[in-house]
């Protein structure tokens, strides 16, 4: 399995406005726990998850179009 590349700090002013993500309090606690274990911010960890999810989704789409 190919790992997602490590996210690097984005240059100031490059990102678009923030996206709102709605999570339950249990989900927020879980995200914060994983981010803390990795010594990263909650925003970094959520971005990491989104990028990983996008990569998985693209692979799934590609595999479905082949069959």
C-alpha cells in the first residue's frame, strides 16, 4: 500500500478559506487524541485524513472504472 506523502507547512496566503467540518464530541476527542499522539495540530491531522481519504477514493473510482 502506498503511503500518503507527508504534508508540509503551506505557504501563507496560499490556502482558500477554511472548510467547516461537523463532528460529534466523541469524534473531536478522538481526532484530538490522535493529533496529540503525533504531536501535530488538530488542523494538520484533519487535513492529513482528508488527503488520505481523497487518495483512497480516487483509487476506488479507478478500480471501478476498469472492471
